[in-house]
C-alpha cells in the first residue's frame, strides 16, 4: 500500500470521526435544551398549581369580608330608621315612622283623642226634651200683689233636665176653651228645669176694677203642657177661685217676679 493511499484513508477516517463527534455534540445539546424546556414547563405548572389555591383562598377571604361588610351595611340600613328613609322607605325605617304617625293619629279618635273621643261626647250632649207632666209636681197659690192674681208652680222631679215649653194650658171647670195667654210675657228662651228646679206662670183671675164680665167661681182645674195630651188635676186654694172674662196666664218663667209683673 502506498503512502498516498494510506494518507487518504486516514484523512477520511478522521473526517468521519469528526462528523460523528459533531453529530453527538449536537444531539447532546438538543437533549439538554429539551430537558431545560421541560423543566421550565414543569416549574410553570407547579407555580400555577401552587398559586391558584392561594389566589382562590385570598379571593374567598376577600369575598367573605365583602359579604360581611355588605351584610353589616344592609343590617345598618335595615335597622336604622334614617337609613330606611334614605333608601326610599326600606322596611324597618318606614314602618317605624308609619307606626309613629298612626299612633299620633289615634291619639287624636282618641280622635280617640281617646280623650278626644271623650271631648267629642262632651260636645255632643243629649238634646234636652220637654218635661213630662207626670214627673212634675204642680200647685196653685194666691198672692196679695197684684190683686186678683194667683201663681202656678211646677217642680221637676225627673232625674234629668227638661224644658217647659211655651205656657201652661189651663182648663177651669172643664170649660171648652182654656184661658188665653198674655203674649207680652213671652221670654227670650225656653225655660229649662234641672232636677229639683221650679218654673212659674202667673194667672190673672179677674179685672181689679170690676170691668170683667161673666164672672164665676171655678172649683176645679186641669193643667196641660204644650205638645202633650196628658193633664194633671190641681187642687185650688180654698177650694175655688173667682174668674171673669179678663182671665189670662203668662208664659213659663224661671223667676217668680217675672211671672207676676
């Protein structure tokens, strides 16, 4: 073998060996790079796994605190009458105000001004009705002045106030007509009798100067009240009274002097 051929073969072998070493180095470098990339990925995955629960726990904690704060705020708004009013009448605040308003109104039906109700009943007193002749005591007596006069008295024995309306209707000896009334004696108001009080009516029996006509002695008297068909018989003083055509009776008066003017 020639030296030239040997040298050529050796050079070829060296080239092949160098190429193999180069390929092996490239493969090793690739493997290292691949391992490093995988490691980075694994580390990234581990970081995600480790950080996610922490973030979730942190978020849950923040959410719980926010929920707690929200509940606290809601409770404050619900419990505070002012908060309820600020939010447009949330349940509790509005109801407390409404309750206060309703309570104040009742107090006025009482109302009832409950006391107001009492006040109302005081103002709406039962209307006073006419006297019942059966609950009156009635008597006639003569007087010295003026001459030829007598006075009729009625006393209220009922347990309530009553009115003696107008004037008494006097029927002597069952005459067909009662003696006339003296219109000049009409009072300004109806006479009201409380229990035990007395009203008066003056009776002119005859003319003092003898100018009357058709005089006679009456021995009985029936007294009627206006607007009533009931009557009461009254005993005459001395058993009889002398009357003539001038006999008259006055309206009911609360004072005796007015009945005898």
